C-alpha cells in the first residue's frame, strides 16, 4: 500500500479501485460533520455563557435546519454545474470554517451566523457526497451509499456522548473545533482521489439565480412554519405557508420559462423518479414521527431516563449499522424494488409492536419492535437513496440528491407536526383536565397516563400508515433491469436538441444530450440509432 507521502505526489499512479475507496472515506467523514447532533447537549452551557433566553436557544438550532433544508436544491444544482467533487470540497472546507467561527463566537448572534453558514456548507457537502458516490461507483452505488449511511450513522451515534464529554471536561466550543481535523482529512482524500478517476464532470452552465432565490424562500418559509408552528402554534406563523405557496408557484412559472432552469420539471416525467421521491417523503415522515413520539412516551409514561432511552434505541441502530451496506449490495444486484416495498412494511410491523408497550417489560413489544424497525430501515436506507439517484440522468445526479434530501427533510418536519396534532386530539379525547399536557415529564396521574398512552397509540398508527403508504408508492417502481431503466429514464427527461441547426427537417439529427454520453436516435419509426459524425 502506498505511503501517505507517495499519495500526495502528483506522479503517484492511483488505481480506479483506490480512488473509489478514498472517495468513499472522504464522503463519510465530510457528511458525518453535518449529521452529528452534539450541539444538543451543549445548549445549557451555551445559554449560561451567553446569558440568553429560550428564543435564542431555538434559533441556534433552527438557523442550521433552515439553511440546510432551504439550500439542498440549490446545492445539488451547483454540484451538477461546477463539479461534484469540487463542490464537495468547497462544502467540507466551508463547514470547517463556519465551525471555527462558531468555536470562537463572542456572542449568540455570531454563533447563529456560524450555524447558518454551517447549514449552507452542509447542504453542499451532503448533496456533493451522494452525487459523487453515484458518479464514482455507477451501478454499485447502492452498496457505496449503504456504507456511507453506516459510517455517518456510526459517527452520529457517537456524537452526543463525545459532545457531552467535551462539554463536561473541556468546553462546548470544542464541539465546533472538532470538525476542523475531520474536514482536513476529508478534503485531502477527496483531492487525492480526483487524480485517478476517469469519470467526467458535468459541463458548466448558468445558474438560475432568481429560481434559486425563489425555491430557497419557498422551502425556508415552509420549514420555518412547520418547526415554529409545532412549538408555538400554527396561528403564530400563519404567514409562512402562504409565502411558501406563492414562492413555489413563482418558482414553477420561472422554471417553465427560463432556458436554463435550476430544476428541469421534465425530471418528474420519469415515473420511477417521481415514485421514489414520494416514497422517500412518506417513509422518512414515518421514521421521524415514530422515533420522536417513542422517545417522549418512554420517558414521560414508562419512566425511563434520557440516558436509558438512548440505550434502548441501540438495538435498532446496531441492526442498521450491520445490515445497511449489505442491503445496498443486494439492491445493486437484484434492483431496489423489493426493498422499497419490503423495508417500510417491516418498519410498520415494528411500530405496531410498540403499541404493546405499557411498562418496563423489554420483551413485550419494545425490543422486538425496535429490531424489526431497524431491520426495515436498514432494508431501505441505501436502496431508496440509490434509486433516487439512478432514476435521474447522470448529468442531474447532484440535483437528484438535492431533491431527495429535500423530500426527506420536509417529510420529517411535516410528520412531527401532523402526528403532534393527532396525538393532541387523542389526548384531549381521553382527558377532562385542560391543565394536563401530553407527554409532560413528572406527571403520573391515571388520567395523564391514559391520555398520553392513547396519544402515543394514535401517533404510532398514523406513522405505520405513512410507512405502508411509502411501500405502496413503491409498487409501481419499474421492474426493468437497472441499465434499461436508466436509459428509459434519461430518454424521458432529457430534451431533444439538433446536431445540425441548418437541417431542421432531418429526423436523424435529433439527439439527447447528457454530460457523460451523446446518444443519437432516429425519430423515424424503426430506424436504428446512429452515432454522430
């Protein structure tokens, strides 16, 4: 194996396999920074240092989520236009710089600014990671994405304990500084790997700045409304949803008219692409809603401490870490359809087992449900992401990653809001005391327990229905082999252009233009395809 010094010498030859491994490691390290949630455990210390109130604490958390969700689509479009590896490196380096600003922040305002910059960079490195894996691994991207999900999941799992140790024995600022060495290694590996790759980057084209601003405003205002509405009541943020709808409408009008759209609406002509993203929305709605209310129920009604609750979630996490990459490999071999259908169904079965939980008996519903839930999620986490990327043309893989990430994020936020409403209605139907609050810590009256249990059951049933709806949406996914399905999806979404503008009536001069290949086909029935002269 070449030494570290030799790797950085320009004359060092790297095999394609070595470049793939380095790229995979780089994307895992880079994406891990964006997925770690250690700042949650640091908020009390940050509040004490800056002497801030609850509103400022909310914005420290919300600013990152707003920037991240708002810019996924824009980041994906930049990946396709400016180069996926380049944008991944820029995003990773930007995340490290924003983290450094957070680490030295003299006030809450500067920390919030750093969190916004972290979100913007995080959108670039997340979409860059996924699109880079697709372009680097091709038909084996399912296995690569499975390893990527396993690696980032493992790091995210260790984030809160490590963050707690840093807060307790050092300073909360080290949570931010810790990202800098990770970023240096990720950028170095990605840079080294680019010299051995044979994959072409997409050609540069103009960025639709107005379209980017409109879609960022639409998704940002929708995200803000969902998050703040769930915490403060939707009456306080009623303006956010009309603003989101108006911005989205203007964005669609803009994309239909501009010559170089940020989001070619023709992408959604692909049956498989649309179905996979609908399934992503539904499945991740179920994931976010079910785990959110399970954690609340275990602490408020069953009586587990936060630490004990975290330990109880380890079985499902362990199953995901062990099996996600294996299911990704099977998806590459047999196609993702069976996993897209089976995974959410198994997840739903696990959620329904949680309805049996009413005390600290681990084997009566809780652990078996967690194991089934983890198995189902491990079956789908890599195949659904890989399918979303593979059903879009290669030149749009960055945008496909941005679309899929946006659907999963919005699904998570919407589920918590909807399931919160369902749980509140179920709680109110079981209780007469208007002072009682569902899932409140420290309350143990029989009326509270009955109401919270009913609220939990209602939330789990709705979450299971969402998971099954995601499975049902995947039934229509193409049974074609991956290569044929990819070709069909590209033909469905890529516009026809003419090789020779001087011959407008030449049917054989109509082509589909892709970043990686130029496919020429005759429009005359039965005429064979011919390569361009």
